[in-house]
C-alpha cells in the first residue's frame, strides 16, 4: 500500500466501507458488489442524511456518458439486496420520489493509516488492495477487457477457464489474494475472453484461434513482448496452442488443472462421456443464476453461503445462460493432443490429486506429451486454484519462474498450419484426359497472383520448401481456421479461372529459416493435398480438431494417410 490516509465508514450491525479501496465488508468479509454500485454507495454514505439527486449520481458515476435512470435504479436495487434491506426496520437507502436517494442509516467515520491493513487476505507489499483499472484492447473489431497489476521483472498472462469477470475476480477475498500473490513476483496481465465478462459480447463465441488472437492483442496493448502464460482448466489448451504457435512471445508455460481433450475417447479414457456432458448442459439451462458447477470446482466451499453467493453472481455476470451453454458445448470439442509435442518452452503442469472436475491423469497425460515438461501433483480436491491450499500452487509457480532467465529455445521451430496446393492432373490418373486439368500458362499466372493476395489477406506467409520443388501454393498460418478459409477462397476462384487445384492443410511443428520451411508437417500437408479432388480442399484430423466452434463444416471423406509408420491420419473434406 502507498502511504497516506484512508477514510472508513461504519454503519449497521457490522458494515465497514473503505472509500480508498472501494471495499464493503461485513464482519470482515468482502461483500460482492460491482464497481459502479460501490461508487454509488460511497457517494451516498459521504453525503449521509442529504438527498443526492438522480442527475448528481449519474454525472459522478457515469461522467460524460448517456445513462438511462433505470441503470441507476438497478444498481440501487443491488445495493439494497447486498445490505440486507427487507423492511423499514433495516432501511439504509431511502428513495425520495422525483428527486433522488438518501442514505438514512447512522454512519460513524474513522480515519486510519493506509499501512494499517490487517485483514487476513492483506496484499503483499507494493500491491494495492483496490480493484485495478479495467482497460480495453482492440482484437480485430472486438474490444477485450484487461487489467495490469504489479511491476515484477517479467510479464505473466493469467488465463482463467470457462467464464470470467475481471472485476468480480476481486470480490472474493481468496481469489483476490491469489492474484495479488502472482502480482507480487510478476507484472500480472488479466483479461476476459471475448463474449464473457467485461469484453464485447459477440454473435459467435470464440474459437481457440480467436482466443489466441485476443491474448496477442492484450499483450500488445499492455506493452508486453514476451510473457509467462498461466492457464487454468480450459485456459490450458489455449495457452498450449499459443506457446507452440508463438514461442517468440512465450517466456514459459504453466497450467493448473488442465486437459488435452475434453471428452472421453478410446485413447483418452479420463474425460466425461457425451451423456455426462449432456447432463451438465441441462443443468446450465435449468439452474443458471445459481451456483452451477460448484460441487465439482470447489467442494470444500460448497456449503459456504457467502462463497456460493459470490460464485453464482460471478458466473452470472460472466456470461448469459445461452453464452455459457454455447461455450461449454464448444469446449467439449477441444482436442490439442497433437499440439502438445510441438511446445518448446519451459513448461510446468500442476494438478491436485483429487480434482473432481478434471482427473489428475489428464494432467499427467499433458505433461507426458510436452518435451521436458515438469509435473507436480498436489493434495486436494478443489479444481479452482484459489480454493484450498493455494499457497502450495503459488509456491511451485514462483519457484518455476525464478528458475530460468530468458531460456534459450529455438524460436524457428513453431507450430503452424501449412496450406499446400498442387496442380498435377490427378484426374488423368483416373482415366480422364489430362488436358482437362492442365492449366494454361496465363491461367497459372492469374492463380499465383490470387494466391499471393489471399494469403496476405488471411494473415498467412508464403514459403518455399527446403531442397525440393515448390508447389503452386505453400503457405503457413498461425491459425488453422484462417488457413482453411484462405484455401476455400483460392479453390473457389481457381475453379472460376478454369484452374482446378488440389488443396490440403495440416497443423504441426515446422522449422522456418527465412522464407524456407522444412519438416514432416510440410510433407504431410503435401500428402493431404494430393488426396483432394481437383477444385476441392481436404484437411487432416489435427486441423479438424483445432477449429472447434469456428462454424466451419466438414465431411469425413473416408480417406487416410500415414505421415509415419506409426501414425495414421483421417482426412476431412471442407464443405463450403
């Protein structure tokens, strides 16, 4: 805390309002309120006994912004619920018709030194106890809410799973303590993924690829060139994809209670079945607004009334019922198993042995697939990292990040989606006249110009193979959905040119040296392309699994390739 004086007001049986840190407590425990509601309460308490007009409140709480009076009334209503107003005997805020509001309860004012903070969840030295300022980063045409806390020697991006709400993070003392501890040894960057919390609501919830773009946008807005990524639960797969795709931006990777695939499969026996997920979908539809999912995520706090109320409010503020359901359905399609072996940054996996939401075997599996990853199994059954023994987790993270300084890893080895296009007359191999598919020189030039334009438009990069002839289309993308949309556009326009082209895409580890690329992924993409009928596009199962929730449609075309003697990849046609 900084030096200086703070003002505290006491009222009611045991309420205490700290105007400096915008915190309302009851018997020492934080009362969850939005920042706007807290600002309204501070104004009313500071003017105790006097009417504060509706116009005054709106001007002070929402300066230079048009706000409907109903917005103010809703905040007043939430304040009354938080204060426990039920009848005239427990009245704190009086409505003065056609004028405004008045705080009518007796108030005792006390001055206290800012350094006298003594609550058990006190922040570490130098970290403010007040809710951090929320800012916005532009990711495409979407605004992403983010906060920056602390001034440590390196940046740490915290990626919360499922739904989130930045300002409600800080309303639960144990969560606030967890974040402040992270900020005591790093410059902590927090954000709400698009469609949740304080970020823009969107028509379609984000894919892993879009979430990766949002992290990149937030890092740029916060002035972060490289950061440690810390992913919780469903935040882990996204962080894995980011670390593999952008090793130049990733200092290290840590994941808590994470997974590689959300649903059960013959070679991944730990996830829930489709029937079990369907039961959870029905719970969301039926009970959203209450403490949905708490029994699996925080069993040790399940019967704590205050924590249940906070959790119910937190997830309700984080997403609407429809958005929560859509996000949960999309997460069920996540599968990053093929991404994990391509991660080349220092990695730590933490998992509690009795985690009821994601089994500890899932954490072990993730660690086993990432080269050089450290795995730490800790006691406990809570999934939420700030519930239970949070210090055990935080100690491991702090030791991990203190153990390296600018690790030397090969930034030229990256995860990329390779789009390959060939123009060999495959149809001729099936008995058709080769002249039907061999393009004229002029048409080929038009095709190459099209390829250059579309690859640039979809943020790709044209490359050439190391030591072999270059096919007409060879490009890398940092997101598979962009590669597919680029390929589909090229295929459609090429058909109109009378230049049928076979297109294929595969995601894997590549070695990039300038504009030269090499590695098994390039050979695999070429194999995929040669299986496509002229004018069509085919992708590997790896690509198919990484674009869950993108809206892209596929058809299992019944074909397979073998990039290695051990591996067999199913192929899928892209349906435009």
